[in-house]
């Protein structure tokens, strides 16, 4: 009996050891993690120019509901791909098997967020609803693909609050085609990749990479983690073969295979341009064409033709009035061609944290397309997917990075604009009546440019009621009794948004006998800033900006200013803050300016930054005392 029990115990131990008991996860990997990648194993076999096979295995432990979506098995594929050996097994906390699934249990649908079917991209999805946490999903499948241009980067993970025990990526190059690789070390030494290079067989491994917490101002994980990139010198995309030994070679292929076949005008498009009666400078002509295009089109996801990388035909966009970034950009380019104005289709990485292409490592990439028009006065940049965005204005997701501008001579790598703090500005002018019942009545004028223009575009589509509610939320530093946004203007020529605000707020001042005390700045962006002696990550201010406030306080009748703060100036590596106070008869004028710099800063400077922000908040909250006249 003892031997039997011992044998049963040993078998059970072996069983659970193979099936990911949560108890085996180290505490360091659980910290800040909602999911832990227990084991990830990818084998890539490059057989020939138009055949690549991926053998994928992953086991992910989901610790809480925040990571449920991370565990859902998905297989993205296109027409011509072969999916096989699909297997999913779900384990409980101790490693006990709960359920298993096969390919027949997956749903198959179009791979786009709108749920429409303007796409050759497909996704197989297994819906699984957990009954308790934690649990582990082991998922494996093989995928044979004819497209060899998209070998994925190897990085530990792409999201916050995910940690990793072990991940390996083996690449077997049997094609005879040169495979270029490049390893990018973590700039902050957060993790490192182990490399074993045996010629045509390469093995890359990560182990024990802690989660990146979505903490205050933490940069995008891809700016913190290492990665390895791959690219074949010769490739295939849906039967279109090409070279990518240089950006010039790749650009020529892109221009001739993806753009030239759809760079076709029609009599209807010619008549559209003729009807605009263009005159004036190049900039004036481009603006008129762009704003015409905006008025008659809308964005919709389309991923048809040559792996979803070829734009729709311009006449199709012209007739249907919709397209995705590729189709709308190509249509705009065709309109400009008809007007005799050269422009370039430009591929970009659209992301709130700027990511650029590696000039020295040509490969297929990017997730968005814009248009660039060279002129004697500089480049004009057009974001063609928005009906509301201003002419020659790049959003915060596309500024301050490079693009691949596709020309007949190859790819030219160009830089998008970068807005200075003075260009990315908020102007706020407030006239405030201080009332004896501790309320204030206010009228405000607000204006936004640059990146701050982008953040206010969303109000355009809101109803009046929703605009008012949005103001309550945005300016929550005031306890509004009522608030109304008026005279909202989106100036598409100057890239500015302006509006007025009428409001009443309660409990703004406090009584002290016959006197009142109130803070210097009514409307400001509050924040929760706490020092962190154990900060493990750098921090990033993604945008430069400037806020200029002028606040005129009207005192109640028979009241005078008894005490007011001194003028203040706070300077730091991160920016500058200034506040001034001036008495004018029965008014007090407060002027406040904050100028912030963008940049990624080391973790050692985080507490300095927190102290800088706290000084600003303290100055904003500095108190003014008014009293009845004697």
C-alpha cells in the first residue's frame, strides 16, 4: 500500500509538473501581472520563397479577469494559408485538465473590428468563458503561409501587466535565400535575449521577464523591451515576388506591384477636379481638393487585394464614398495627379508613442498610410481617414517619426512634423464672479492647437447634452451646478478648436468670519503624483505643450483683497511653470503658464518630476483672501 501510494504521488507530481500548476510561478513574475506566459515555443521553417511554416505552442496562465482577452485562442490567416494540428487544453489552478478543444470548435470570421466582410483577412476564434481564476490555456497549431514578407519580430510580449517564464523562437532557413536578422537590446536593460546562431538554424530565447506595470507615465512596452527582427532578401506576397535588400529595392517593388496597378484615373475623377476650378498656390489647390475629398468620403475598414496591402481602385472610392487609409490616400493622390500636383503614398507606424522605421534594416512594416506633398514652402501632410481633421495637420499618433514615402525611384525615408510646446497649446481666458454664497459664475473662452487640437476633436460628434457632460468630466476640479459649451468651432484651415463655456460652480470659496478664501486657478488638470523610491521603469512625457491661462476674478461688492500669493516661478528639466497676480480695482488678474517638454527620462528622475508637478499643484491651489471693506 505504501509503495502504491508513493507511486501514485509520483505520477501525480509528474502530471501536474507538465501541466502548469500556478504554485510554480515565482512571486517576481506574479507581481503586477494579470497573465503569465508559462511557455511559448515558435518554430519557423522557411522552405522556399513562397512557403513558410509556423509551428506555434503557447501556455498562458490567467491570474484575473483583466487578462481574459489575452487567453482567447486566435489564429489570423488569409486565403491560401493551411491551418492544421489545432489543439487547446484548459487547466485549473493545480494543473488539472478541465477541457480540451480542436479546430472544429473554433468560429471563423472576418478579421476586422467593424464586423463587416470587406476583408480577405480571417480569424479563427475559440470562445471560452472561465468559471474561476486562475486557469491556464495551452494552445498549439501549425500554419503554412505563402507570404514570406511578414516574419514577425521576436519580443517577450507586447502589453502591460504580462510576464514571461520562457519563450523560444527557432528559425530554420531551408530556402537558400539570405535571411537578415537584427537584435535590438533593451535600452533600459529590462531583459535580454539569448542567441544561438548555427548558420541556417537560429534559436532565440527569453526567460523570466517581469511584467511592465501600466504605471504613471510608463512608456509603451516596445520602447522598453528587446526584440529581434527578421527579413528575407527575396520574398513573396500573394504570388508577387520581390527583393528587400535595400529600401530602394523594396520601394520599387511596392510602387510597381501595389500602387501602379491602382493608380488609374477615370473621366469622373477628371471631371471632379475640373469642377473645383482650382487656382492660386499649390497649397491653396491641395487644401481645396483635400477638403472636397473629406466632404464626400468616410473611413471604413477594407483589407482586400494582395494581402490587404493594395489600395482600392480610386474610382471605387469615388463611387462608393468610403475606403480605408490605403484607399482614401490613393484616391486623394489620384485627385492630385489630375491637378498636376505630385504626391507620395507614405507608410507609417501610427501610435501615441512615436515609433520609427530602422533606416539600416529594410523590412515590411507599418500600420497606417498618409500622403505627403512636397512644395517650395515645405511638405504638406494629409491624414485622409478623418472627415474632421484640419488641412496639413498630423495627429499625435503620426507626428515626430519617420515614414516610408513610396516613389517611382524607391522608398524615401522622411520625417513627419514635430509640434513644439508653443504649437501645441491651450489658451484659457476666464472671467469669474465671486459670489457671497460661496458659488462662482463664470464665462470662459478656450482654444486648442497642435496635439491639444487632437484631444478635443472628439467633441465634434457629440450632442449638446453630451458636450456639457464631457466638460463636467474634463474640468472636474470644479463642482459644477451647471455648465454649457457654446460656439464650438473646428477651424480646419488653422487646425484649432475654439469654444465658450458658461458655468456656475458651488463651494468654490470658504468663509472665514466675514471673509472668503479661494484658490488661484479654478480650472486645471489635476493629477495624482506620488513619489516612488522603488521605481523600476523610465517614464515618458509624450508631447510638448504649453497652457496659457488668464483668469479675471470679479470681487463681490464692498470686498477687497486682503491677502494674495507672491508671484511664482518653477523650473526643471521637464518644463517651466509661472504664475503672477495683479490687483486692478475690484478685480484680481491671475496669469498662469506651464511649458512642458517631451522626452523619455530615467527612473532616477521620476521623483524629481513628481516634486515638480506637486509644486505646480500647490501653486495652482494657493489661496486668496478677500474681506469686507471696513
